[in-house]
C-alpha cells in the first residue's frame, strides 16, 4: 500500500503515519509547518519530509490513498492534484474505518470523558495482554503512540464530534460505525462549530444510528439530556446498557470502588472518573473481561496526560493539572477534588483559551462551576483574543457569568505569576485547568516549587 499524508505534522496524523509505516506501508507526507514532538517522532522513523511546504509532484497515480488532515485547506495544491487524478481521498476517521472494517470496533463518544474512558479500556486490555488496536487523544503510560493499526481483531477509538477534514465537515465519530458505543454525556461546547444546541444534539443522534446492528450502546443514564435522547431514538436492533456512579467510598484521600461485588482501590478519583470506569468495564465485559480482572488491573491506572494529572505533592499540598475548559468539565473537575479532599482548601485556576470560552455570549454557561472552590481565578491572555480575532472580553462580564463571590479575573501573565507566588498554599489543593499553556508560564516548575 502506498499512502500519502497531506498535513502529516498533526498531533494524531503523524501518529497514524508512523503506525502505517510500522505495518509495512510505503508512507509519504508533507506539511507547511511541523513542530515537536511530531518532527522528532517522524524523523526517528525516516518519515520527516525533506522540505517544508506542499509538494504536488508527490501526488501520483500509483497512490492507494491520500489522507487529508484538518490543518489542510480545501484549496491545498496537493488536494487539488489528488482530485484531478481521481485518487481515493480520506479524512483521518474515514481511513481508520477502512483499516478496521474486519475488526470489532469500540468507540467512545460524548462531550467529556472520552479520552479518560478510552484510556481506561486500553489500560485494562493491555494489562490483560489482549491484542487490540487503538486511537486516543492523549499520551498514556505503557503506550508508545496514540495510534496503533495492525491486524488485531479489536480497535478502541476515541470518537471526536468535531469536523473530520477541510472537505468533510461531518463529525469524526460519524465515520467509525461502532459495534460497542459509549456516550459519556452531552454538554454544548464549541459554538463556532455547533451554533445551536439542537444542531449539536443531532450529531449524537446520527452517531447512535450508526451503531452496527446487534451492537451495544453504553450510556450515562445520569445525564438527563443524553437519557432523553436515547429514549427518543430507541432502536430495536441494538442493546442498551445504562450506567451511573458505581458504589464507592472515600477515606483519607483514597477512593475504593465496587463493581459487580468486586472492590479495589483507585489512583483516580471523582464521580466523573468513577462513571468513566463503569463505562469502560461494560465495554471490556463485551470482550469477555471479568469484573475481578478489570478491578485488579485498574488499581494502578494513573490517568491520561492532563486529565486530573498530579503534577506534584508533599502530602500537605497537591497540584493537579486538567485539560478542562468546557463548563461541564470544569464543574466536574472542581467537584472531584473537593469530594476527594473535603478538609483542604481548594484553589481553582482556569484559563479561558478556546473560541467558546472567550466568547462573551458563552460566559453564562460557566455559572456555578466554581461553587465548590474556596478561591477561583480566571485567566485569559489578550494575545489569545488577538490570534482568534475576537473582541475584548471585559472582566466584569466574566465575573457576571461565573457568579463566584470574590472571583479574580487576570489577563496579564506577569500578574498571574505574581499572584501564584504570593499565596499561602499550605494544606491546599491547587487545580490548574486549561487547554492552553497560561501564556507560557512554566506550570511544572511552579508545582514543584510550592511542594518542596
């Protein structure tokens, strides 16, 4: 097989390119910019393009597939050449499906918890020495890559609801056709992509309708919106498995969970993670995994990168980093830390970084997300607003939206650094939430500094 990647430098695209190279395919690719770690990863296997920029001359009639990344525009010269030659052009998820037609497909969708739930399934199967392929959106301990494509009989995929490519604007998870589907919950986000809530809901209905006949839908029954959607769109030819927070207890900052009468201690915590764990179990059970084996191997699951990731701790102070940015994710993460450490102070620091979170009209969606925090801080940089060509976001509108007494709003990096350095963090948990990087602040050094 000869495969060419347009926009090979993408975080997931380059991982698929490496996976296909390892499978024995002849892989080429181009991009107009490639950053680390993609550049180093591609160079290590001889796939780094010899020059930066688009190279239409590489698009030849003998290519079996052209895979188009999200970064490439619809007027890309290589894409135009591929169309002219009548070549098979795939978005990332379309190609994943082509490689997994003969596999049992497990797909995890939902507005939040996708990465963690997918990672839990992967961890369990890996520890139990099952042969499987995967696609996940984060770095996970025990896995060299975030994409694996071999001749394994099973594939576990994180199902993204965002557009597949520049020419295929349908959501990625519409192309994966699962045998086992998980929906973790529905909370409207990314209003630039989904301008109305009804339009957003429609994408999940389509996903449910694409579950293979005889398949299974595992869904979060504690999510009222999702439960109503499932009830309104019942199918006679698939099975349904509702789930909620499993039986558990918390003592001295340690969570103990019980599934089907089997108990074990966990390294992860919070109701949202407990629900993710329950969903992951039901998916693994479809592959013949018992509750006893599942609980045993999940006791050492430490979470996916940037998902309630413990950066540093000295026993008295814990610093966590989380990818949370959408309101539902922020609320769940704050509540998880409060529940785990009810007697310690909780500092919640959120960076607004996405298009939705920087939009004045979206601020009301954040009302109440900091209720469980003792101190709430919202940071956003003017630079981020400029890059997205968005108008100024007045601090008073942020305070009005969050409705958190004493909320501190900061939009200057130096001011945030000064605030962090001036606080008394003794007997506290510091929760740093962002899909960005706090305008370049070295969060890891900060975490280590206050816990030494």
